C-alpha cells in the first residue's frame, strides 16, 4: 500500500512540474492570462476572442501602441451578458485608467486621452463564458 501512495505522490509531482497541475479560473488562459503575456492588437482592427470561467480561461490581456497624443475609443461587446464581462484600460505601468462592465443590448465605449506609448486591456468574465468583440480606434 505504501508503494501505491509513493507512486501517486511521484505522479502528482510530475503533473505539477509539467503544468498539468494548474487549477483555478485562469488555469487554461495560456500566455495572455496576465499582463506580461498580453497579445498585441492594432488600432482599428476588430478583435474577436473568448473568455470562460468554466474552462479556466477567465482573463485575456491585449496591448496596443499609441504613436502620438490623441483621444482613443475602446469599443466592446460580450455575446453572453450573464458572463458579467468587463474591460479595463491600463497604462503601461498597470495603473487603471478606466473600467466598464458590459451592459446587455448595446456596444460599450470608453474614451480616454492617450499620450504616446503602450496601453493594456484586461478583459475578463466573472461567470460562465462568452465570446467578445473589441476594437481600439481613434475617433474621427
């Protein structure tokens, strides 16, 4: 019996070391599950992605580069309003600029005055799962 528990302990340790032992709401988020792994997006590109508390991919991070001082619009919508989707705009330092939770029935828009530099978007849900649409643009 002690040998079986020893084998179970070794297998559990191997799973943890290999990454199979991740647990929690972001266990399957991949590299974009935190700010250091944010995925680059271009201004004026439409981004389609997915977050899921149920599948361990609760959070996505994106970043964009602003070339000159200008107003910036961040427009977004979540397909499933029950997911309680939220988008947070952050400076390169991680400081929060704006946060908005999706309200069913409309596209949401946040506008801020940007200086040249990198900005991050933290996109997450608090329940269930949802596809989302996101666009960073310069107002015309």
